[in-house]
C-alpha cells in the first residue's frame, strides 16, 4: 500500500540522514532563473520601444528645433496645473527647464524636479521665487501656475526682472492686481500671456476665423448658453509626512494645510468655480461675440458644500447682456459642482445656425447645426470647413410614433461636425504660441489686456451675486 | 509537500504556470513603479459592488492612499520576482492571492452589476482576475517552488542541518 511505501521512505531517510544537495537539486533549483533574464530582456525592449515612440512623436518638432533658439524656462507653482503645463511644455521643442519654484518643497517641488531630470532637464529647486530670480540669471521666460492671489506679485516681479511671463488664469483674484499686471507688462515691454488656452486651440480658431468670420454660418447670434457641470469631488489632502510646517504656510498666506491644498474655495485666495471654470468659457463669449458685456445679473450660493471649508459659491447662474455690433445678445452661463452630467460646452445660437463647441475632445467637440431657413452650406462643406451633414430623420420617427409633427414645432436642423481635432495636450498650442512670441515669431493670442477684460467680466459675477441686483459695466471698466 | 506526490509532467506544467503568473505580477509592479504619477486612487474611485464605499473612502485618505500605492507597486513587483524564481513561493502565492482578491472585490462582476467601461470579454462572477487567483491557489498547494525553484535549494540547506542538533544546542550563556 502507498502508506507502507511512505513509511519505508521515511525510515530510510531517517537512517541515511538528510539528503545532501546534489546536481539535480541545483539544476532544478535554478531552472526558472533564466525566465527572469528573459523578462529583463523583454522589459528593455519595451522601454526602447516606448522611447522610440516618444521620440517619433516629437520628431517633426525636433527637426524644427535645430534652427530654433533655445528658451530657458522656469516654473513657479508645481502643483496640479503646473504639472499639466510642464507635461505640455516637454513636447515643445527648444525649451530648457532651468528652475522649479514651489513652497511645497517636500512634495511638489521635488516631484517636478525629479520628473524633469528624467527628461534630461537639470532644473534647480527653489522655495522663494525671489531667490530664483536672483540666481537664475539666464532665464528667458517664467511660467506661473501658483494660486490666483499670488499671480500679480509673481508676474510683476518676473516682468521687472526682465523675463517674459506666461501666467495661468485667473489673471488675479483682484482687479487691482490684474491692472498692475497689465501696467507692468507695458512698462517693461516684456510679454505677458494669460492662460486662457482656448484662444490658441485650433478648433476654436477655426470656428472664430472660418465659420463665424468668413462664412458667418450662424447669421445673427442672439443667444448664447454654456456650462461647466462638475461632479462632487473630495477635498484635497496630503500625507502627514509631507505636511508643510505651519510657519511656512503662514509666511505664504495660508491658514493651514487644508487651505493650502484647497485654496480655490477660499475668498481672498481664489475665486471659486465661476472663476476657475467659468472664466475659460465666458472669455469665449467675449471673443466670439467680438465685444464685452454691458450688464450681468447672477444668482448663486454655497448650496451643498461644507461652509467651514468652502467659502466660494458652489453653484452659480449668470446672464450677461451684450451690445454687439450686430445687435443685442443674451448669454447664459452656469457652473455647479454637485453633478457632472453633460459636462462643459459653449453654445452659440443665431438665426441661421448653432455652434456647439467644447475644449473637450470627447464631448461636444464641435457641432454646427444649420437652421432649415438658412442658405445652403454646400460651399463650406466643399471647402472642408464642415463635414457633410448627418440628416436628422425626424419625419420618419414622427410617423413611427404616430405623433403628429405640430406646426409649432421646428424641424430638427442638419448636424455638421467641425473637422478640427487637437491631438496634443489642451494647453500645448497656447504655450507654443507664447514661446513663438518669445522668439519674435508670433503675436500673443491672449495678452494681458485681453486677460484683463476677461477678469473684469468674470469677477463681476461674484459681485452681482452678493449685490442681488443686476450690475452694469461701463466700456472704460475694461480698459487699463 | 514532497515531490512525487504529483508526477513530473503536471509539476512542470504548474511551474510554467508559476513563471507566467509571476511575469504578469512583475510587469504590473514595474509598470506602476516606472510611471511618474501612478496612483491607486483612480481604480479605487471607480469601485463598484458591495465594497465600493470602503475603496472610495480609502481613496480619500491621503496617508492610507500613500501606503496603498507603495504596497501595491512594491508588493506586485516582489511577488512577481519570488514567483518567477520559485523562492518562498507559498508566501508569494498567498500574497498574490491577497492582491488579486482586493482587485477583484473592487470591481466584481456579480449578478446585476453593469459597467460602462468597455471590457474585452464577457464575465459573470468569474473573470480573469479570479482565474489568476485560482492559478495561484494551484501553485500554492503544489509546492512548485520545491520542485523547480530556489525553494528546492533553500529546503535542502535547511533540511541538511539535523533538527536535533539545533534543539539540543546549549543555550549561549552571556558572561556576567
């Protein structure tokens, strides 16, 4: 029986003592080690492949880089937005990162410096931007992605130190700050680009120049609506071992670590969702309508979030009046941070057509609807400005459902697509425009003056909510 | 487990299974380690099913999240290496089972759960994670590391020392 065999085995091994390691043990013991070598080989190959793919993606830019003047860059503010900008800049030829400044030396600064070193940029880390400006004499340009209430000081000091500046929107949390930034750019003669990046997005440029400018597809624009709906997001935190000492937080204007991480929600530091999200899109209202508003009425409040940790309004609805060269326009905008359905877009409606556009490549990336009474758009389709229409099968559906198409109901318009896709990161074209301007080869798409007009337009919404009545703009409000 | 319990053919097959599962673990770990910004937070936030709340809560705890990230990245890598080498393969199998169980429970294809993310197959209760988990159960019970792996040598080295000697060795007396 098997049991007997086993007992015999045991007895034998007990008698002989433990078996010594023999050649068979050695061979079998090491038999799977070569698999690890094979893995290492495959992994190397995979890394080579990824590197080659990255280089191939940058190849046309590298070719162009040969005759491109190198621009020495520093980043101030290495948080989430600084990371987004850095990722985009790493794809732009002819840039050399020299320095990264962030007061969160324990985490953000170290993270971005390390990341840059992997891309062969030797950037020095600084906590104090003034020390950086003192030591980094060869800097040409500074990219600023700090909290809004720091923008004015950072931008002005960099301009005065002779650097060109790309500053994230909102230009400043106060109009005084924004005005002094415009003045500093004028005084120093240095470039100041504000980060309303849709202004350089090829799809937006196509719509502005071709569809609205040349083809005038929408006819007379009478109404605009837009939104940014965002789902509830947990407050940002930080692991205990990365918490900034209280003295340093206070030194840079933050009450505690929670405020440092969630500054966008605090009055005096940021402007809340209407400024963080709305300013991108309301800036497009001004741009596409070719004018600034004359009046705004707004309603909003902190309806959902905890007032102990959130000061700004989580829900805002605003209506602007515009007096455009073509006639009066009403423009609605809403932002809410409790439900992300239907995301974000801008929608321009004229008597001949509708333009639905978004920065997002996934949703509402550019649709144009031809109103049935508009003249034919065939020539624009032939020119490649639009795709051929998808005909709405409204008649058929109406018959199927046995419902009668009421005479008061308009037939659905044809849907065309805007055939422009951005395959680069959203911020890349705007940064590229800035660096082209630094090299003297382009004009800024969003200079300080335009950033200022946008700031005046948007910051007024918060005032209108507090006032509870419509507020007017005077044309000189938009001038510095 | 003594070799000979399973015959040579099945043991070779299970050893190959151990190596490929280890390979998969190792690359999952290394891919996360070599990414500049990998975090488990995204996966946890998308959690569905009975444990969804727990995973989402975890994603919102910066300290715990940091540990989770480190444990996942290094854990997968180490388990992968150990499985491939057949070193401490039972411990590695158990750890691997633990990891996969967590991944599985974060998004279990239970009856009535629908996912908007496109999946590359069709799953009801059992998915590829669960199959890999049970592959590790087979590796765990087969003692594949002692058949072909460094465990075999470790085992011999330990077994070479007679236990009685260790037990009867006089306790060292520290001089006063």
